[in-house]
């Protein structure tokens, strides 16, 4: 049985069996204290090994066991009245496997940089257990939300032939190092499932993807990885405002449930990263997320610049892209929480975005959040066949490769909108983690492929 | 509101708005009948367009609308007393987008081969809507099962450097067609998340992956694709029998819930593929899945050979691999449903499988199911550091690349077992689909990359 499930009043004095690994130990002649964990909770359980209650062989083993040794033991649950904690009085070892005492993880705290080198072992720390357990639950909550709301999960292909953004570096897939014949040398790793997904949305109405996506950019920042996970809902017969509301609902649903199940871990992580993560989520849950136009965002940034002497070298004129600094200002200072910005300049917008009648903006939107910047990016899609061809030609994309995508507009296209949530950024927002390398189990960044 | 949600007694006579696409229409001078679908149910809803209830412009549009045109319409729900079906009496068109009448999908039934060429449009058919809606729900159910049972979902990397099976063709990932520098030319697409996952299992105890996996095999069979999805649970402190039971529980959970929600679709698919899919799932739910050893399987096959004159050219001696024909015999004729075979010959087993004391078998197991053959493949893992090194050397695998994996055995490895479910095969088992190309949204097989 898992440790978390054992820690109940009704189990006190019962003979039980538990399994786990040693995180911490402290020995004296007559007694050994061990922190045993099995991943089911933050702190595991304290094991009390009393010499007088154990065979001398078993006591010897527990006395000498190095950190991270694994044990299955039999004993009884006890409520320690002094410190009000449960503890486990062991009477017998059922099985065990001792760790080599030279393990690179010790009792002291290690730096995040050091732990990245030990990517196969770092999940043994309380820190990474907290992050990765929240990551797991967050994924499951997202699937659960969409199941509840009757969205269809579409497994869009990973090996593709096109680059939905029409920009950015992409990875090529070959069968052999120097042989490109398998997919005629055209296989690339997907940058987004959106285009293929739209074909399904135009029949099933409410769809989403949740899978790995790739960018071959040779950049080393704390917010970029070459392989990351993205959630992409798409709804037919829906405009972009409806999708902004969906994004808000998803985030609130996730926040509420994470808060309920992982409060202890959020406090622990908050202490580590010097943030009030509980307040951060409560703030999200209780606020109504504002939606402002890009033009309004410029106005706000210009006012901040004049008034507070911020962003010294920048000019905010129509057409400028917002930098991470500006995005953070809007979320952290102006909105004091997440905020939507919409109707971006058309000329910087992806080919598939719906152009507004003003001839200068497109129906794109971003959700900006404190600490992270852009968490969600989405749009209403261009629904007119002729207009879409025009934009594809203007952007000099290969029309031939997009014939099937254009077909969707030809054959009864319903207005459609969708967005992508950068899953790692969501986990960073929730857990306070500052570097994307620490929310991915085995991060892929340029040259990093040891595991 | 979705069509499925509208079809309720309490909505009769209420003014409602619905959106969807035309699947079928039949027109006369005074009235048009339209089957409108929105993906929320199998049959959509019948729309009644009466000339006298509509503006002449609206009637004209509905009268002439080609198949697959999209509509948002206003009207009232009615219960047709004669045929006991709900129908929708339309009074106004809110918006619409007419399909080009040259759409390759018509009213008549198309072959599966033809529909594969129209992979971006085939989801508009009842057949593919049924398959893909079941696929989606099945994915969600699997995540829900693991959430309920408190397993941790681990996103193991897609770009890797190793081939967990130590065999099979793999895809290489490059940044440019002729430049292998990004990951030092060593990036490959994962064939299984198991090895990386084990590092997490050795800390969190109950884990799973559910993601895309790849094989670069240049084979064209009805059961193989180059890109497919796999579910891989792994439990520490568990032997292989425990995992076989987990597999049984997952399949029964999925079967029960699919049966409950998609009975109508299963009947429809059963008619199409000439199978009793309801009985197939009920059989799984009600049976206790047998577990037989590989040696016993050989005995059963030999007896069948002698008695019924089957498998003419085969000799069943220890060490032979079971072919799909044999696997199907065991499931279809011997067990009359799914059956586990375990303790396969060690010499054919992957390097990470636990070797039994008999020196000839390893703790691998397969679940064989009717029509498909192998649906699940798994094993207990070798837990001894020295023995694992010995096998890696015997199999001439690169020890250096597996150092981190060996570390897991060095530092307090707990007995561990896991398996992989071929997700597409599961969908084929449930829906009766015979070709893997018809359960994947955009299948990737040699040379196929149009979408």
C-alpha cells in the first residue's frame, strides 16, 4: 500500500507492509530513524528501527543502509503524540536492495545546475518529486477537463511535411544518417498540430491535441527547449472571444484542483523559489481575466514609459512586437495577474489568422502571465478560401503543400478558433520553477541528449 | 449547444440554435430534409425545412445547399410521433458557408482505400467519426484510470539517443538535411519510453507514459505504422504477475466505459465489419484472463497441430517465436478471448528482462487477443547490476550509452515491472477496424506524408 494511504487513524496499531526508498537517516546504538518515501506524498514517513524489536541481522542492515536503498518492511503505524506525526515502527525487513554509498545525491541540498547533470537521479529529491507530481496531475486534469466538456482528443502526426508557423527552425527526420529516401527527404518534426487538427474540428466541432512539439532553434534561454508539450484546443462555430474564455476556464479548473491536492507541495516549492504560489493561484481563480487590444496595450506601455521612465529605449508604435519585458509589465504591473491581448498587427501574424476589416489587424490573441510572459497564443482562423490563398502567396509559402488545408475552406468551412498552451510554461507558472529545464523530465536543448 | 445535448424531452417546442454540417439531403418543392451533424452523436439530427415557415431566401439556400455545407440555424425541436425520432423544424438561418459541390465525398459509400487518400476529409463520414470518437474517449479513459489509481504520467523524451529494444530500424533527427551537428548526429526518435521512465518509477513507484513511438521499418502490413501511440505503465516493487493483472484491469475498465457510452457506434461498426463488437467487449469484461507459460503454449499448439492438422509446416520447439497465426490460434480457438503467455525463451528476450533461474526463460509476457495477436508486451526488469552488464555485453550493446540506466541498479533499485499497450491495436480490437491506417488520424507509413 502507498504511504499516503497508510497515514490514517484507522491504521494505527495495525500490522502493515510498506515499500520505499531512504531519503534521510540518523542512527544511534539502539535506534535508527529513517525517512522512507515512495512518491505518494511529499514527506514520506518516518521509520523507527528499534534494536530491541528487530532481529540483529535486520537492525544491522537498517543501521548501515546507505541513502536511496530500497526496502519493503513490516511493522505498525504509530501516532507520535509529541510531534503529532505518524511514524512506522518496523519489526521485520521483507526485502531490500542497498544503494552504493557513492551515490552523487547526498543529504545536503544540491544546486539545480548540478541536478540537471544527474537527470536520471534528480527525481529522487523532494524538489523534483514536487514539480513532477504536479506536472503529472496537471496533464491528467487537462485531459479530464476536456473529457468532461466532451472535446475529442486528436493524435495529430509528429512526423509532418509542413511548418504551421511558416517560420522557425525545424528538425528533419531521416531513416539513415545520409539517406533521405524514407519520406522523400521531407519528413520534419511537427511544430504544432493545428493544421491537421482543423480537419478534425471541421467535423467533430470541439477538439484538442496534447502532444510533443519541436523547434530546432539553437538558443539557450530559460524559457526555450527543443522539445516541449503543447495543448491545442480548437472549436468550430466559435470566435476568438469564446476561445479566450475557454482558456480562462481551463486555467481556473487546473488551478483549483492543483491547489486542493498539492497545497503542501506548493508551500514547499514557494519556500524554495521565494514566491507565494498559493496566492498566485488563488488570484487567478478569483479574478476575471481582462482582454485588451494590442493598440490599448501600446497605450498602456507608452503611459508607463512616460510616467515611470520605464523601457527607455523603446518606441511603442503600431507594428512593434511586444518583448518579454513588455509582456511581463502588462501582466505583473498593469493587470496584476494574467491578461489577454488581442488584435495584433496583421503583417506579423501567421498566414492562417483571420484578418480584420480594418486592414491592419488580425484576430490573434496571447495570454500574458506574471514571471513567464506568453502562456497561450491563439487566433480565429481565416475562413475564406480566396483570402487564404492570397495570404499564402503574399507570405511566399508553398501553396501546393497546403492544398489539403485549403480544401477545408472549400468544403463548408465553419468559423473556427483555437489556441496553444505551452505546457511547460504552465508548470513553471504553477510551481515557480524559473528554468524550463527543470520542468521537463529529460530536457532536450542544443547538444543535450545524454539520457 | 451540441446536437446530442438538445435531444431531450424538455427541449421540445423550445426555440433553439444549432450548428453543424450537412451529411445528407432530400428536397422537394415544399420541403427539404437535411441530416445535420456536429460530431456529438452518431446520427446528428434531421432538419425539416418547410417553405411556408422560412423566408424565400433561406428556403432557397437550404434547398440548394451542397453536402458538407455548414449551417447555424434557429428553430424548434419536435418529436416525430410516427418514427419516434427527434427532428428540428428550422425557422431561420443565422449563418452558413456553402461547400463546393465537387467535394470528393458523396452520398454513396466509399471504400476504405479511397478514404485513405482523402485523409483530411474522411473524418466527415459516419464510419470515421465512430472510430475516432471511440479512439478519443479511449485515450481519455486511460488517463482517467491512471489518475484514479494515482499513477504519475511521465513525458519521456521523443528525441533520444538509444533504442530500448536494441533492435529494429530507427529514425534519425537532424537539424538540416545534411547537417548532423545539432545533437552530434545522434538524435533518434524514441521506440519506447521505458528506459527513461524507469528512472522515474524508481522514485515515484507507479508511473506511465502515453505518447508517440516510432519504427523506421519499411514494411507495409495492416498492423504496422511508422508512428504509433503506446501506453507504458511501470510499477516499482511489483513482479510481472501484478502487471499482468493491471493490464487486465485497464482493458476491462476501458471496455466497460466504451460499451456504456458508445454502444450505438459499436453496433454501427459491427455491422460494417461483420463482427459482434458488443459481445467481444462483454466477453472481455466477464472473463478472467488466463495466464499460461510459453512452454504450455507450445504444448497447446503441438496438440492442435496433431489433432486438427493445423500449422502444417511448423515445428514447435523451445526457442521458436510464435507467429501471428499461432498467437491468434491461442486467443481465438484456445482461450476464446484474450490470453497471457509468459516466461519466453531468454535468448530472444530484450536485454532488460529478468532472467529466471532455469537459465532458459526470462520474465517476459504478452497479451494475445483475437483478430490482432499481440496487444500487450511486457516484462519484469533485470534488477541486478552485474547480471545486467553481462547481458548488455553478450548482446553487444553499447555499455557506455547505458551507464545512466545501469546507475538505477546501482543505487537502490526496487524490483520493477512494466508493459506497453499498442494503442492502435487496442482501438482495432474495440472497433473491429482491420487496418491500422484506419485508426490513425493521419497514418505515417513508408512514403506516406501528404498531410
